[in-house]
C-alpha cells in the first residue's frame, strides 16, 4: 500500500509580517481556506488536518492547535482527525511529511497542512527568551545562549577556518531581500545593498541585523492528495518526489562540528536517493536561512558546494537568473520566519514556481525544487524534493 504518489493540489498563505490586527486563529483559518479554495475542493473533502506550530503554547497561551484550526475553519463538524505537529522551526516540513506518509500509506486521500505562528504581540526580549526554548534550555539558554549567539559562534569558527569573508554572508541576505521585494506576501519589501548588509546594527558579532531572520506573524497552508484522488477528480498538482527527515544532537556543543549540519546532510542524501535525481537537476532551492551563516552551511551540507566553499556560489549562482536560484520566495531573512508556518510556506513557493505562477520572481523553466526546513541550530532537518511531470 505504499505505492500511492502524493501531490500538492492547492496552496495559500497570509501576508507575513507584524500583523497586529490578526489573531493566531485568524491567520490559520485565512491560509487554510485559501489553500482549499485554490485546490478546487470543498472543506468537507478534507480527511485529516495537520496543524504545524512551534511556540503558541508559551507565546499565545494556546495549545491544541489542531482542534483550534479545525474548529474555526468550519471543518470540526466533519469529525476528521486534527492534530498538531511540533518540531520547532522545522514543524512545517515535519507536518507535511506526516501528511505525505498518511496519504502514501493508503489511509487517507486528502490532507491539509496548516502552519501558523503569531509572534509579535509580546515584547522583543520576551520573544527572544521564548525562542531560546528551541535550544537546550538547561545547557544552552540557561547560560545566556540565544539562537543568534549560537549562529554567531558557528559563523566565527567557519569564517576563521575557511577564510571566508563577511561579504559572503551578507550576499545571502542581499539575495533574499532582492527576491522578497518581488513577493507581495513577504515581511520585508525593501532591497538592500551589500554595504547596508555589512554595516547594520550588530546583533551577535559577527552577525548584524541583516544576518538575522525577523520575528514574524503568518500562516501558510497546502492541500495534499493521492494520485488516485487526483485522477478521479481530474485535478492536477505538484508531486512530492521525496521526503526525508533526520536528527542531530539538540545542543550545539554536543556535535562533532559546529558548522556542519549532519541532519541536513543525511536528510538531503536520503531525499536525492529516493527521488533518483541529482543536485544539478534542481531548478531552485528554498533554504532555512534563519541566519545568513546557515545559508552557506546548508548549501554545503545539501551537497551544492564543498565544505567551506559556498562563498563561491553567492556572487552570481544564487540569484533568480543564476545557476541555482536560492530562496526565490525571499527566504527566512526577508520573506520572514513565522516558525510553524515557515516550512509550509516553502511548499507554497514551490507550488507557485512549478505552476509558473510566481510572477516577477518566476524561475525560468522551473522543473524541480528542493525545500530544506530546519529546527533551531540544526537538531532536526526535513528535506523534500518536489516537481517533475
Ligand atoms: N532584518 C531587518 N530589519 C529588521 C529585522 C531583521 N531581522 N528585525 C527587525 N527589523 C527592523 C524592524 O522592521 C524595525 O524597523 P523600523 O524601525 O523601520 O520599523 C526595526 O528593525 C526595529 O525592530 P524591532 O522589532 O524593535 O527589532 P528588535 O531589535 O526587537 O529585533 C532581532 C531584532 C534581530 C533581535 C530579531 O529580529 C530577532 O531576534 N531575530 C532572530 C529571530 C530568530 O532567532 N529566529 C530563529 C529561531 S530558530
């Protein structure tokens, strides 16, 4: 029964940003209903719902996200299962993977994945502490480590060991902002120059404001369906060719290398093996670049560059018209990073790209995309490969 091919048949999302006029449930419902409408199905056709969220319990005091979404999007009367998947900032990718497996198993034909995060209703220092709960609270956050501080430690060692200049990190952010300026849903719409990226306010040396993803509200949703459902209802969609997940130590100091993302490396190798595709087949990649340094590390651990050599790609290759367009959506730096929604948002972008509907940020002749979603400093990575005929 594991032979069912799985397709994304609809996608929808809210704007990402500081959305003070909208609540957690408003955002989730808006994205979910847009995705269902986009798929051309009815809410009653949905057989299972996965809510993806990371921090609503501590930020918004709201748990039980699956039920919340099902209730307020009007599908609770159908009594379908509705559960939350949590894997920190990799919640979205992990939830899509669960939906993919549920359909692949033959148990369900139609699933919705809705990712949501509402982060800006509290003060910056409070949200910083809450985001630090993604780390090891006892051995990292308790001693003052934050996600930015740990990314900075990796960046320092990486730059020293490979003699990589700060410009290479900054170019990742310049690229994200350029692409986000073409995405109507992105948190930031402004392009930035290399000079601005290099000279922004320091956050955790050597990382500055332009190396960090922002604190974002937003929701993204997709509808997944089996191939048999697709054919029966004469729908079309984007095929999920491979889905892989891997895990590393939670605390950064427990890992063999603080600039190698083993979880990403292992998940990517598995995804490429399962898809039968090669790195050079990818038309674009969506990376989990919560910090610019991770963008470089991810390009290497996904196998697009040797360790310490991703800086060679950032000049030209990663641009929209380049050899390997990176983050056509604007990435985490500039589209934004509403944790539980981020990984689902990567699918929304891929869906638009592969349907040729990404407007001004359309990657020419897009055929295959790789989506990499990661928890915190890399404890969990989820890699999907999508596309094909
Ligand atoms: N990039 C660019 N501009 C940013 C920004 C970012 N990442 N974060 C905030 N800004 C801008 C705001 O838009 C605002 O601009 P304005 O004055 O023109 O309106 C200004 O900076 C101040 O915003 P504020 O919300 O007060 O910023 P802050 O100082 O509280 O937060 C960071 C800035 C970098 C500390 C915060 O965005 C952060 O913690 N980011 C990392 C999130 C993270 O770790 N996520 C991953 C978890 S694994």
